[in-house]
């Protein structure tokens, strides 16, 4: 078999298998969210802790980027004076 007929047969087989396949049916539940208010308060507290911890991390990242930019600027200035 040459490459063209092999590729055609492969594409045909793939197309037929995809065309005849059916979707998978997941289990359906009719349960509605029924957790209490304490669960929501706990999730809110965890989100607040994450946000509060991100503030110093962002400030530190900004300081590192400013320092890097300052170092590059001074290195470029020194390179032009030499």
C-alpha cells in the first residue's frame, strides 16, 4: 500500500469511529447546595487570608522589578560612559 491510500484508510476509520460514537452520560443529581452559613464563612475567611498574604508578595515583586530596572539603567549608563 502506498502512503496516500494508508492515510485515506486511517482518516476514514477515524471518521467512522467518531461518527458512530455516542456521548457518555454522567450521573445526574438533583441535589441543591445545602451547606450551612458556617461553611460559607470559612471559605470567605480562607479567601481573605489568601488575599492578605498576596499584598506583601505583590509589593515585594514590585520592589524587585524596580531594583532590576534601576540596576539595568545604571549598567547601561556606565556602559555608555566607558
